[in-house]
C-alpha cells in the first residue's frame, strides 16, 4: 500500500483512483463557488478547489488525474466562463494555471 494512503484504504489506496475522484468533484465545487452568496463561502469553495487541484497537479506521476483535470477544467471554463459570460473566471483560470505550472516546474 502506498505511503500516506493508509487512512483511506479501499479504492482510494490507488493514487490514480484518488486523483480521478478529486477531478470528478472539481466541477461541482466550481458550480457551488459560483452559486454561493457571500465572500466567506466563496473563499471556502475556492480554497477547497485550489487544494484539490494542487493535489492532482503536484503528484506528477498521476498522468490520468492530470489529463482528467485538464479536460474537466476546459469544459467548466467553457460552460461557466464563455457561455456564462464571466470574463473574470477566464482570467482567474489563466492566472491559477500559470501558478500551477510554475510550482510544478519548480518541484
């Protein structure tokens, strides 16, 4: 069993399955972020998304999770950003993507 996954056990003992579950939950978190009222709730959803995306991106051996993150992020960006007419979401995704690329290249 991989180190650090003993608490989960079951299907989450496989890091690829854990990454897949994280990527599947990210679009829901984005929807909850956009529908939340009040800054504290929005910040909680945003922080949760950053932590989950960081978990997938920083574990570079999880190729399946990273590709799923890219596909899910692209679909969410299209649906919520372009079709939903939220240009600030497109800019935020671009900036967050650049930060993740810098962090991943440095590690």
